[in-house]
């Protein structure tokens, strides 16, 4: 059974104003060398029961993995191989890189050691907006990084952030024009999400302009040969992110490092588990762990053994994020008659409402209206223990 690995590298040059990922400014915390030692220890202790499995993908995420020495990333990849995970040509190995944090020589090291996909946190080519987000790099540095990747013909993806305070439709259009010229194979377009009351929640484009932004992204990218295959993700044909697909199509994934989350089908309805969010707690856990499977021996508050209604909720939410949707066949295969028919009835009523469509192959997926209202769709498909 295939497995995906996520490796969290929690270092950043700066903390962007909108970000709530578990990351820290490098100088303020444990040196990366010590952190990677803990990470290797965690892998050696906990790989029992999963080592030997074929890896669909490895993803170095953050944070800014390109900020730490490439030799540290290589040491993690070597350990993965030493522990007996199966890696072949089809294993997608991605590293997130921030503009101005890679060089010809670091790229050489990554490529020679099996990294075959680069995810560039570009966000926007507008310097004023970059500054307002608290980003350290300029648009010129983003262009340099993208040119470096393009010159070598590498497979790279691009993160775009939109609906920023003060952002105009024409500025988003400039971003789209420019990024299409760099010919990435894949693009993630993230609608800025910040809590109410956050400084960046003020001055955002009005709702009708936000809708125009969603429409502009879809039409502009469509004309440039990109297919939308998930709510926020677009790709050239055949370049879907294998790693992200693991989250959406219910493949097992093991997350290593600070705050990393995992999902394994190691119990009837699947088990989720996660690592501590602080360095001292993570260090203590790894230093005191016995050997075992990834979730063995974790405290109860870090493990959730899913019940049927939770698994049904996850399957509906995750599959419906993709434009290929949720196959009726899968519902019937995984769940008993009562649960599958309750889900089918809710799904069909969302078709009547116009938020979902059902294909001739009996897959439900988000309609154009549902794509804009996905949170409401997911609320309707959240099941409780007494729903069937
Ligand atoms: C985990 S971050 C890591 C990427 C890299 N460190 C960077 O920022 O350049 C992945 C992506 O999440 C997106 N992101 C982070 N915070 C967000 C937020 N509050 N709302 C929407 N997207 C966000 C950004 O586009 C970012 O590139
Ligand atoms: S660089 Fe990326 S991970 Fe780091 S703070 Fe900014 S958005 Fe978050």
C-alpha cells in the first residue's frame, strides 16, 4: 500500500503577517543541525510497520526548507532510503523554496539527491503587496529564482496569494500574466484567510471583486493551458501534485517533525495523529520514545482513532475538494448501507440546490457555484454519530 511522507522544516527568515503555520525565525530557536538530528531519531524509532512501503511522494514543507543547509535535507533523504522505504522514478519529491534562498549549487545538490519538484512561495509580483504581507523578498528576487528553475527545465509549482488588503483586480491580472510567462507546471492560488480582527482582515477587496478574482484566475489559467483539478490548484495536464492528492484521495501519509500531522489506515476507520507544536515538547517526546510504529505510544491527546461518521465526513470533504469528485462506488465500498444512503441523499439534495453536479460515471463534484461556497457544502456533509 502506497505511503506519502511529509517532513516539516519549521524555519523562516521572517514571519509573514498572515501565516499561522508552526514556523520560527531561525535565530530564535534550536539550530537546524540539532533539529534534523531529532527528526532522524524520530524516523529511526517510529518507522516500524511502515518501512518497506512504496513512497508515492516525499514533501519537505515549512517553513522554508531551502533556508537550512542542503546537506541536512540530503541526510533525511538518505535515512529514508536506509530505512527501506521504496523510492522509484514515480516518487514525487518536492521541496518548498522561498525566493532568494536557492543558488545553482543548492539546486545541484537537491537534484543529485532525488528532489524532482520545487514549490516556490512567490505570492505576488507586486512589491508593495509583498511588503504589506511582511515578506522579506522582492518581486525581482522571485523572478531570479523562477528564471533559475526555468532555465534548467525543472518541474516547479508556484504559490499565489490573492484577495489581499488593497489589491485590485488589475494587479492580480498582472500577477497572472507574469507567472504564466514563467511556464510553471502547477500553480496553487490561495485566497488569503485570516481571522476576524486580524490587521490583514481590513481593507480587503469587496465581495463582488473577490468573486471576480476567483473567476479571473480560472479563466486566465484555463486560456493558458492549465486545468483546475482542486479548489485552489491548477496544473498543466498530468502535473497534479501527487503529494496533495494523497490528502484528498485517502492515501496514508506520515508526517515527521514539529507539529506534523499523519493519517494511517491502521484502525477500521483510520487513525489521525500529530506531533507536539513546541520544540521542548517535541524534543522530550523524541528523546524518550521507544521503538514502534508511527503512532505507537503517543499520548491520547495526540491521537484520534476515527469513528465511522468521522471517516465518512473526511471522505466526503476531501474527495469533493477535487474536481474529479467523490465516486458513488467508493461510498458503497467503504460504508454500510445506512451511512452510504444518508450521504447519497445529502449529496443528491446538494445537486438539486445547484452546489454539486453528478457525472455520468456517478461522481459528485462541486459545481461552479459550489466552488465559491465550498465551506457551506462541507458543512452540509458533516455527519454526527446519530445520523444513521
Ligand atoms: C506553508 S506555506 C510555505 C511556503 C513558503 N514558506 C512561503 O511562504 O513562501 C505554503 C503556502 O501557504 C499559503 N498561505 C500561508 N498562510 C496563508 C493564509 N493565511 N491564507 C492563505 N494562504 C496562506 C502561502 O501561499 C504559502 O506559500
Ligand atoms: S515564509 Fe511561508 S511559512 Fe514562513 S512565515 Fe511566511 S508564509 Fe509562513
